[in-house]
């Protein structure tokens, strides 16, 4: 059995267990060097946190366990197609590869697809459904925010 089949099977079983608890059908397994670092499920309804997706929870658990936000060399196995938020978080964390077992097409008949969000995000800001505006506020008499951060990093 390949790593992909084994770890995707584990993600699917996590998702099935989450369904039995009243949760959504999403599970994730984060692996480094063929060893499971963290597993998680979608906990949106349990926590009332819209960011509590399986992949996000696995990233948080792995970062905590490893004591680092850098998850380079890691692979995420997800039961379903990760949403744009999860994809962005995995990229920001340095995850190298992502495998998923169920596509957005598979989820569409059940209201479990994020295709519309991907499509909206691909548009220029002015054409997206959410209003997004750059407003360059620089409080007078204050050091630039990013310059302050750079200065704090050099200490």
C-alpha cells in the first residue's frame, strides 16, 4: 500500500468518525518523513469557529507539537479538496505536498464544494463578491508599522 492510499484512508476514517459525532465529513493527516505528526477533523460546528477546518487544525497541532510554524518537508492528506483558506495556510506553513481523496466535483451535489470561492478569488479585487480596499493609513508621529517590526527583530 502506498503512503497516499494509507494516509488518505486514515483521513477518510477521521472524517467518518467526525460524521458520527455530528461533524462535517472532513479529516486531515499531516505527515513528515512518513510519520504522522498530527491528525484533525473539521470542528466548525463543535467550536462555532469558521476556520476550524481539518487541515487548519492539523497545521495548528503539528506546529504546536514541533514547536515551529515551519512545516517544510510535510505532506497533508485530506479527505476532501482543501478550501482556499486551507491551501493558503498550508503554503504559508511550508507544506510541500497535498493529496485529497474527494474532489470539489464529488462534493457539489452535497453542498460541500468550494469551487465558487476559488472562482471568486481568481477575479481582480474590484470584481470579487467581498469588498476589498487598500487604505494606506499612517498615524502621524508614529514609526512605520513594518519598520517597527523590523527594528524589533534586530534586537
